[in-house]
C-alpha cells in the first residue's frame, strides 16, 4: 500500500496513503457502484475505459478492505 510521510517537529511519521484526487475518487466510486448494481466485468470495463490502472482495479473490486480512504 502507498504511504505518505509527514514531517513533525520531533521527526517523520509514515501513514497510509489517503486519496486526494476527487476526479479519480469519483471514477473509482462509480466503478464500485457499477460492480454492486451490475457485475464485476462491467466495472472492470468502465474503470479501464477511464484509464484506471490494473492494480487499482484489482484492489478496489476484489479487496474491499484495502480501498483507500478519502481525505479532503
């Protein structure tokens, strides 16, 4: 999983990556909704058509516990 490094006064801390790109978040959320309402292949085809990477597609559609959280 990707991680961010935060610089604090007393050193650096590594935390899990949180999504900040709202456009990509919306695309992935639509893909997940499509999977729930239709089927996985429809979601895969949609996400590929939106240039989402295969590693992201696999993670969000087959491993819900590894989906990234949203951070504004």
